[in-house]
């Protein structure tokens, strides 16, 4: 019985590199070009507005966002994805301003 277990372990070891290789291919990320506050920017395809805000070092609760000329509700930041060619205006609210 022990031989069977070792054979199983060997099979698992042989399969692991192939799995790792698939993972590498799956992690290939497509980039898209957008405009943020008038400046071109490259981001991962499918990134959400929330992700972009975090990437810019801002917090969701302190910004107002306009996507392609339309105001975006804060509640939709995590659902709204950014597509190639999108134009976003992200303004940080400053208390006492």
C-alpha cells in the first residue's frame, strides 16, 4: 500500500509544474489606456473605480468621481469598471475647504 501512496505523491509532483505554468498564463494582465484628471494612464483591464482610487492613494469616502462626463454614485464605485478610452475626473474633498 505504501507503494501506491508514493506513486500518488510522484504523480502529484509531476502535475504541480504544469499547474504552476497555467497559473503564470492566467496571471497575464491586459492593460487599457484611460484618462484620469486629464492625464493618460494605463490600468489593468476590468479594474473598478474603487481599485483605481486606491491605486491613486486616495480613499473612497473622500472623493467625488465623474466617469465619461457622468457623476458616479459612491455606492457604485466597487461595481463600476473602467474600460479602454474612459475619462475620469477624481476630485478629493478637503474638509474646511
